[in-house]
C-alpha cells in the first residue's frame, strides 16, 4: 500500500509517467540519442521509448495515444494537441569537391535545375528545400535520388553523384566530410523550425517540460 501511495504521489506530481517519442524527421536521431542517458538518469520512473513510425505518421500516432511526444517540422492544427517551439536551424546545400557551384556566395533555385538532388525518401511536400525554396520558384532538380542514411548521402556527394541539403548543425558534426563545400540557399538562407507536439493534458507535466528544456540546452537555443 505504501508503494502504491508513493507511485500515485509521483504520478500526481509529474515525477513519473510515459514518454514515448515519435520522430517525424530523419536528422532528429542525430541530436536526440545523446540526450537519452542524462534524461533516463534524471527521471528513472518515466517509461521512455522511441517508437518507429513506419506504419503511421507520428502525429496520427499522437492522436491515437500510441506516443506522447512528437518531434516535427510540420505542425498541423489538431484539437487537443500543443506545439512547443524547440529550435530553429539553417539548411545548407552540400556540394561535391571542386563543384562549380562552390564559386557562388549562395545558391539560387535555378542552380538546382541541372543537378541531381540526393534526399531522404519522404514526400517532397514535407521537405523544406522543395516547399520553401524550389517550388515557389517553379524549379525542379534535373533528377532526385534517395537515401535513408545521412552518411550515405554525404558519401554519394563526395563521389560527385549529386548534391544534398542538410542542417548546418548536422554538417558541423560530420568530421569526415569537412572537406565538402557547402553554401546557403538564397541570400538570407533557408531556415526551418522544429516543434514538440504533445497532448494538452501532458504538456505541463514536469517530465515533459524537462525533456523540452534538455533539447533547448543541447541545441543552444
């Protein structure tokens, strides 16, 4: 009975609960995995897991209570769901060695018209390079190829098989590919923002707020 009372007290005070996370972007794993050890040590009573999203979109799983926290760059207006801004970051074009595009200070949409764009296998309407940069200018790449793995994308760029668009922070951490030139997209750069989607009934729970703050600290926002 004492153990049950303690568990109920912890639940009421937000010291315990379930935090199953759905990921809506490929690059999120690069920064979220290093957060697991300190978080799990700080919150031993929280049931924590990262749930694959192969069969259903993460926001759909959030509505169905299959996950409790979704990292997304595409917030949708859904009743009962809160969105908390996590951090903004710049997307840059990564170029092959000796690329003629490296002579430019920044790239314009038309610079992609004769290029092969290597990207993640997700719908183009979810990729910022298409929806914010290329499509508004009416430009399509000469070809589009896909890779699930960031390292494979960079390997293919290094082999002069195309260009890719990645977050600047991710590129800064890829020490084996520092020799690859990269350029901003447009004069002001192409920026995007990540959000934490949570059920409104859970948003203010301490273990949720602590994880959001941990992300902010890790990404220096």
